């Protein structure tokens, strides 16, 4: 038995443990080299159970069913008598079987016994994100963080994780402080930088968001798994400034292009950005068509409905309504006949299927149906994972449909909510102007338009 850099026992030769330690460092930095380092550990000692586990976790974190199958294959026949390694294998078995919630609980139980297990912490943190558990995004890290000396080399990364959890819980001041401190300690901490971007997004601090991401572009634009997502965040700020050309420039440069890796995590962001532009009536050229084509090559069987929802956005946006409806039918069948022990089943039934139906209804121009499907579940969308900022694409769809369908009272309610949270929202003021005009309130419409123009001018100045 060797010991990892955090002092925990693990099976493996010295060379394997050293490579595993290196892999952990890459994992904290979202670097793709994590794969090669884990494989190097396995090559040095095939009996290094945690290197195998780490490699399998990386596959699972792609959120694609085909990668989960690969993880299952990699783990076949792997066993250990060491209690911590066995706990990891049990968490992996749960996740590969589709029990994302069970895997998360097992990693929590593991961390209660071995709070310095950084593999369990980093992977558990991502699992909390996948299942939309904001409380645990914050508190899993809070519990573990207490067991690391702040002077330890890697402890800044725990602050970065904690920052994201705090942000998802709405604790923006503490989130920003923790995130900025983490970035100061490690300029390559893309997850901490991402947490700060989330705070700025939620508070509508567009200019600061752009400045932070632009000034640090050299640190995140390439060489990490989060670069597309950070470009997406930058595009979100540009969208709020009504800079559609700037959004498309980022889209083509990094979010999705012919050289993209065509992985679901990145295609989710691509679809969500195009869909937002679609809600604004912007011309996106043939981008939806190209993205929809990429999505059709993905998983045939339901695995993670968050991905299906974005595939459906791409298909609807590309005008491939029949293909989108087929994907919805598949989800409906899964809701009726699928394994109700799987986490995805709960996600689909609780909110995924209604949200998917709403997207298709939007494509048909049936805005009354969008509201019927989406309004009842709009406060429960976290069940299928993602961040507040990502799930906002559904809230925006609902607002847009309420304005288009002439459901005046409902539109007024949605707009009041959004403007209370973000008084400078150009998205909301644009809809407010249309809503007032439809209601015959010309003065109100002119005032809303002026407000939108003023906010846009301030953001672009
Ligand atoms: Fe994000």
C-alpha cells in the first residue's frame, strides 16, 4: 500500500501512486491530461484500483451514456479489500448503473470517513452539479474543506469549489470572495473563475463579467475542459448587452465549430446559446442545422435528460420538428416503461418530459402549450441538473411564450420577477416593451424601450 499526496492509503506501486497524484492535480485544474496520467498509473500498476476508478469517473463525468458503458467495461472484475477503495467501487457501480443520486450519497458517506479524499470530493462536487443539488454543492465542500490546512498547496481549489456551491445557494458575496481568493492563489483555477462569472451573471454585472473573462482569457481559452463553457459565459454577458454579433463570434471561435470535440457537455452550451438567440429572433444562419446534425450522432438511449433537452433545442431550432418529437416520444416511453430506480427516470418524470414538450410546442408556435407544460414545473427544473444560469434558458422560453401568446397577466408576473432580480435586464425590458404595446399602453412601451436602450448603451460604453 502506498499513500496519496493527501496521506491516504491506496493500492499501487510508487510509480502508479505518483501518476495518480498527478492525475488528481489535473482533475482539480480541469486539464485533459488527467486521462493520460490515470492511464500512466494503470500502466505502471494495473492493480492501482483508484487510478482505474479515477479513469472511470472521468468517463462518467462526460454525462454521455456511451462513456458510462466504457466505464462499466473498464471496471469489470475490479475489486479491493481496502474499505475506501471498496467505497469508491460501490459509488462507481451505482453511477454506471444509472443511480446518480446513489453514487452521490455513497461519496458523501465515503467523505465522512475519509474527508481528505480529494477524488471523492472533486467527483462528488460534479455529481452535485449533475443532479442539481445546490445545497450539497456548497456543503459537501464545506465539510471537506475543514480537514485541509489552508496552507496546503491544493487547498485553493477547494475554495473554488466552495465558491460555486455558495453561488448556487444564492450567497453571492461569500461566493465571490472565495472565488476571487482561489483565482488569486491559482490563476489556472478555471472552476473558481467560473464561480465568479456565475456571481456576475446572477447579479447582472455584465461589464465586470466581460472584463474578468477577457482579462484572463490567456488562462482559460485553451488547455482545459471548461474553456467552451467559459466562452459560453462570456457570450451570455455579450447577449445581455444585445451584442449578437459578439455572441456569434464566440460561438464560431470556440463554442461550436468544425473542429469541436462534439461532446455533449459542450454541445449543451452551443444549443443553449443558439436557443437564446432564437428567442431574440436573431439570425443564426446554418448553425442550428450543423449542431442538430452533431446531436443526432449521440446516444440512442436515455441516460441524462439534460442532454436530451439541449438536443431537442438544436433540432427544433434547425426546423427538424419531427426528429425533435421523436426524441420527446422516446422520453415519454422511458417515463412509462423505463427503470424507475434510475436517477434519469426521476429527472424525466419530474420535469424533463414537460420541458421537452414545451420546446417542441415552441417550435410549433403553440405558445399556450409551452405555458401549460413549463409553468407547472418551472420551480422544479433543478431536478435535471445544471446551474441556475443554464436552466434560465427554460425560464426565458416561458417568458417569451407568455408575451407571444398574449397571456398578459402571466407575462406581467414573469417580467416583474425578472426585473426584481435584475433591474437592468435588457431581455426583460425588450419583452416589457412588447407586452405594453400589445396592451395598448404606448407610453409604457416607449418607456420600456428607452430603458432597454439605456441599459444597452451603458453596457456597451
Ligand atoms: Fe456555468
